[in-house]
């Protein structure tokens, strides 16, 4: 019997064949951030090309302060400005006004400014919400994503990752229409899946104050009622070959004298391996790529 030949070639990195976007979606605590970081390392994607929703929101209000051209783009094309009062704009509603007023004291303390019950700009409210974990109007989220992609010229010249968006069917429809208008192809939608029980276990392990049982149940229900339909919508529009359902719960255990011990690094690599196979990376080079990936 002929012995198996050992490969003399070691693959350090591969790269995505063409420019476009890889969309990462799934329930809370499914590991999108870890997977995105691993994809950047293994697929030669710049870390700056990993666009998470949190970073998009932060960079929007910071960019508007630092870059006059970006501030002008937000104001002229997306009706979002530091000169527009949140109480008197296209987004104004009774419920939004009530919400902003309920944070008046906190707003005045945060910005060290008085009379914010009379004038709080759209971008001030965005900054306050982002830094305090509050939701912003849906229109803003859609437009911030679009403005961020449009402002970054590199998104038309290289592959990038969109992490945690879209989260509703309406957002998916808006995103696909925008990407089409910019001639940016969707290379793959990676839908990371975990059970309700696993999501709760991971979230509770973080020990955050807002990770109580009621909040976690609501987040998973939001995923069932909104995120999953957004993936179904993208499958209808893009075709099933562009969608990959990934089991994001692939626990690996090491055998020790004390019994089985959970290996977090190996577990993450198992999920990343599934993601890379879904993207078309040959199995023969997976071991090389994952051995180079430091979690």
C-alpha cells in the first residue's frame, strides 16, 4: 500500500476572490465577533473592514465631529445633523420625545450643557444612546450603515464583513437595495445558529447586569420574530447558495485526569472551520489556516 505523502506546502493565508460583503447574522451571544475576527485573520481581510453595528454607530457620531465632508453627507443625504433638534425633525414622535425627556438630567450631565429639554441634536441623541446601550430609530440604523459603506471607498475595492446587520426584514430589504445601487455584491450570508438555552448560558456567563432572564428571553424572541425572517428574505432575493446556516455551538472537550474540560479555543476553531468550508475553502488547507489563527 502506498504511504500517504506529506504536503511540503504550508498555506499561511487565503483571500476572498472578489470584492464584496460577507454578512454575519444570528442571535445574541452566537459568537459573531469572534468569527469575524478569525475571518479577518484567515481571509486576509483588514480588521478595519470588519463593520460591526456598535462600531458603525460610534464611528458615525465621531466621524461627524472630525470629518466635515462626512457630516455634510449625513445632513444632506440622510437628514441627520448636529444642527437638527430631535424634538422637531422627521423622526419626531410623541414616544421618542417622551423617551428623550426622560433622560434630560443624564443628557445634561453627559454633555455638560443646560436646557437639553429644549434642544438635543440628532447626533447628540445618537451619541448618548450608543454610549449608554439604548436603541436608536430604525431609519437611523439603516442610514448609518449606508453612509458608512458609502463613505469608505475601500468597500468597493476589497471584501468586508458586516457583523450583526440586518436584524429585520425591512432592514434587509433596504440593505440589499442599497448594496445593489452601489454595485457591491453579497458574497455570503453566514447565519450562526445556537439554541435559546445556549444563548442564555453564554450571556449569563458574561455577568452583565442587563442579562437577566426576562431580557434574554426577549432577545431570543426578537431573533425568532425578526432576524430569522430577515435571513429568509435574503435567501429569497439572493438564492439559497448565498446563505449558509452554521452550527455555532460545537463544543470541544479535552480529556483530563479530572474529567472532560471545555476547550474554548478549540470550540471556536471548530465553528470557524465550518464557516471557512461554507465559504469554499478547501479542506486540505483548513488545518494550516486554523493553526495560524490565534484566538
